[in-house]
C-alpha cells in the first residue's frame, strides 16, 4: 500500500547541514548581522514566496524532474554538493504530469524559502565531539560554525498531498480497504492511483531538494556578504542533506536471501 497521509503534507521535508572553516569566536561578533541578512534575503512564513526569484513556466518542470541538480546547473551551488545529498538530490521516476496546476502555481515562487511552523535556518557551532572518527570525516571540530536548514516542498508538496487524499479516499472504497482514520486512505502498489501518487510525490520530493539547495546557496552568500570574503574561502561545504516524509521502494537482504 501507499498512503499520502502516511507520507505527510510536506513531502520530503528534510534537514541539510553546512559546515565552515570559521570558528565561533570569529563569527560571534558578526552573528547579528548574519542573521539580519538571512532574514532579509530568505522569505519565511506561511505562504511566503520570493517574487524576485519566481520560476519561469518552463523551469518548474525541470525542478520537478531534476531536483537539486537543477539548482546546481543554474549556478546555485557546485556539483560536489550533490555527492552529499540523499539520492544525489534527484529522485528517479518523478512524473510532473501528475502534479496539479494548483500545486504548480503554489510552487512557482517558493523555491529557496523556509516556510513556517517547525521549519528554520539555524546558525550554530559544534560544542562537543563524541565520535572523533566521524567528526574528522565530516570535517567538524569543536568551535566549527555550522548552518542547519529544515524545510521541504512548501505549498507544492502540501497541495500534492491534499489532491491525492481525495483520490485515495475513492480508491480505498473501491478496493474494499477499511480505514481507522480517513487520512490513512491508501491504494495497493501497482494500482493506477498508487502509480499516479508516487509519480507526483517523487516530483514534489525533487522540488524539496531544489528548495534546500537554493536555501544553502543564499546562506553561503549571506555569510560572504557580511564577512567580506567569497563563500568558497569560508569553507562553507555540505555535510549532508537527508529527507523524511517520503515513500521509497527499497530492496533488502534478509538472512542472506
């Protein structure tokens, strides 16, 4: 089975961590200026978009198909970023044709925005190392300045979920599935309804990867502008980007079989 309510409204909401070569003592005197710059350059809040960076009608299809790779191709990051993102920043088998016109409209100006609720950009630092081997691999040390992003597919992903709840309610009745909760409406894998939802969900997941890639680019620029040095010189590199609120088909070996 696959259930849109089980996946959630903010499809591929996830967390991205940037590290830097900066020490907290170097950044602390400029922290207020950095936060002001982030607040100015990155829209946050319910429904907030960024009209200066609204996508062209043809571009959103590329976002839905290519995810973070689209952003990197547009100069919003560098190719090595993709090596540190789940699925390389692109979920395969996305089907933009299953994303409704309303969902597309909601997503036109929200790439590179945070949203509201529990979504955030946090500038922090490493205060304690517990696993020195892992920390060394991630180039993290005590005092290392970091930036943590929590955001997802914004209004586009919400709308995809909302659209398919209606589809899956009808499907659940058609396939004789008894529901303890209407939001757990679902359809069997391989059914037309499941295939349509998975295609749309994967497209929304790619939108989320693109969103966090653009957010990271704007964070890098904010640091560079406040500190007066190119962000590359600041060592602002991606440690990881991992999503949740997503459904995936996986193959596992159990007892060697």
